[in-house]
C-alpha cells in the first residue's frame, strides 16, 4: 500500500511517498536511470530481432554477428551503465543530505501540465527510439551482408582483397557465398571469426598480408558447384596469348592454342584432359606439408574399381596423417577465383595489347616492369617514384602523363606495400607460369613404393595443342581469328544465299 503526504518546500506543496521518506525508496527513480532503461530495452529488442533474422537467413553473414553479439550487447551494457550512473548520483545525494532531507526522486503528477508534457515527450521519444532500433537493426543486417561492408568498412586490411575482387570474374558473387559455410558449426565459427576480425582491426594486429583461409574455406560442392557443375564436358578451349619481350623493340610473341580441358564424367563426354582430375569415378587425394599447399609429397589415387595407388615424392618417408589428407577439388587449381593479383609482366602485356601503353615506345615493357617491380613502402611513394622513373626514361614523350597514369594504375590494382600483398604473396595454381601449379604433382618425382609407376612430368603437349605461334614481324601478321571459311562445294564462293536456304531443306 502506498502512503502519501504533502510537504511544503519553498512555498510549494509536493506529493511525496511516505515509504520513500522512511528509507524504502527506489534508487533508480530518476531520469538518467529511466533513459538507461529505455536504451537497455531497445538493445535487447534489437538483439532478439537480429538473432531471429539471422537464424532464418539462407546464407548467414559472418559480420552480422558483430551486430548481434557485439553492438547490441554493447548498447545494453551502456543502458545498464546509465541506470547505475543515475543510482550513483541519487545515492550520493542521499548520503550528502542524510541529516534530514529526503533524497530526490522522480515524482510525476499528471494534474500538472509540465509533468504531462515531460511524460508525453519521454514516452514519444522511447517509442521512436524503439522504432529506429528495429528499422536500423533490419537495415544493418543487410548492410553487413554487402560486399561494401566486407571490403570497404575495414578498409586497410581488406583493401587488397576488395580491389582485386571488383575486377575479378566473380565480382558479382557476394563474399558470404564463398566464405561462410552451411550448418550450425559454420554459423558459430563465422560469428566468432567476425568478432576476432573486429578485434584485430581495432588493435591493428591483423596479418600482413592477410592469410588465405584455406583450411576454413567451404568445400567446392557448397560454393563453386552452385554455378559450375563438374559433370559438364568442356572439351578443348581455345586461348590466344600475346606477350611482349623486355627488349628495346618490345618484340611481340603471339601463341594460339587449345587447352585440353576435357571432362570428368563419362556420361557427358570422354574422360580426359585437365578435368580428368574431377573424374567422378576416381578419387584423387593428397597431402600438403605447407600452409599454402605448394609442397605436395604424397598423392593417392583410387580408381573406379576401388584399386588404390600411392605416390610419394623422392625422400618423403613420413607417416601420413589421415586427418591432413585432402580430397582434390576445384579450389586446388582454381585457388584464386575472386582475388587475382597480376604480376608486373602480365599486367604490362595486357596494357600493351589493349593500347593503354604504346608498344612503339622503345623499351616500354622493360621500363614499366622495372618501375613496378621496385620496392616501395607505401602507395604514395610508389606513385611518386614511378612517375619520377618514367619521366627520366621518356623526358620528351608527348604521351608521358597517360603512360605514367597507366603504370601507376597497374601498381595500385595489384601491389599493396602497406599490406605486403602482391602476386608474390599469393600462389596461383592455374597453369604454371609464375607458380609451380600443375608441377606440384606432375614433376616426375612422385613414384609408387616399387618404383614401377609414377606421376609423369607434364610437357606442353599433355595439356595444350599449339595451333599457331609467331614472334616479331611474323606476329604482326598473326591472325588469331584463323582462316576464312571455305565452302566444301567449290562452286559456292560464299557470297550467295544464307546457309539455311540450302541446309534448312536437307
């Protein structure tokens, strides 16, 4: 039961709770504590809402855990802190005025206009705050799923990955589709990883360069095979490569070839070629002894009949830990599908071929690669030193500014000295030009215990069919489009009716 009496203070009568006057008063009955209560309630509401949304999502975001398990609880703690702060001030007042005056407390008299206005605005603000918390939580959830959040919010550590991602073939695939796994275990791991990344960013303790999460990546059947299917027969794939030598004339070398991609499913085509390794009837397993999977001393093949063959590199006699054995899949060759760092030579070749750099400039390939390959500590230093170097080589060149800008752009998109990230830091296992790639296994050194079988060393003709090759002046007449079509009927010169005029009636 509540007892009340009026007290005259300063000529004004105020309604007091006699229980409060007798010492049984609430230390949280003040505006600061009430504001903290609203903040804590809103953060708890946001936590529940975010948790429900994330639980129902098809593809959970690793960074959404930052909102659910870091930001929302952070505001909840702040709200509780405000409540304690209000208690502290009120308790302090009580101790200071223990001689007789009762402690101040929140007294609301709805008969007074001022109290009604205060209560209205407080309630209105609380409702608006809860509404903003709900809407903000929903939109924040979708924002942390975005590529912009992954690549731009944590700008410094993720800048190299984001820059290479936006110019990759998978620039339309969101980060979470490859970096978050299915199931409860992956869900929890993603949340914990997001919190760890936040801590590393705030404390500037992240790796330089960022390590490729090979052991945390999802299996290819959950990522690559959502769009690409291993049963597909590809056959031979035509490629034309145009390179420039590092000499004064930038000698052009052009090669047109077929890549024997082949296929791995006999139901869709002959099994063979590069994609033999994806043969659904065979299983290829291997053991890598380094964290980048570049050293592979042990390989095991299980064929369609269940026959098992083990191959060991020369000198490898260690016992194989089965927990470290990996079944080969797409990622073992296509290991940089979305973050591709071009080497200076490759990047300059592309600029020369597309005309962004003039191949008629004496020694431009050699000088551009030299400028790009020098050691710099920051992007700003690289821009200045590249410009200075090229100006010294081509002081009278009319297109100097555009040439300098192009080389600076190549550097900015592929080399990141602050993060120590470049093509040298990240192996690319497609092919074998800059990194061993295929030669990790196909080096001729992997043999069976009796030495009778071995994984043959690759040569050019195993995977390629060279259709045309030319260099220098011959390359200038090199036509990657091939020959003009010649109709089998010598009487048809190709200028007559459309093909379907005759073939459509056969």
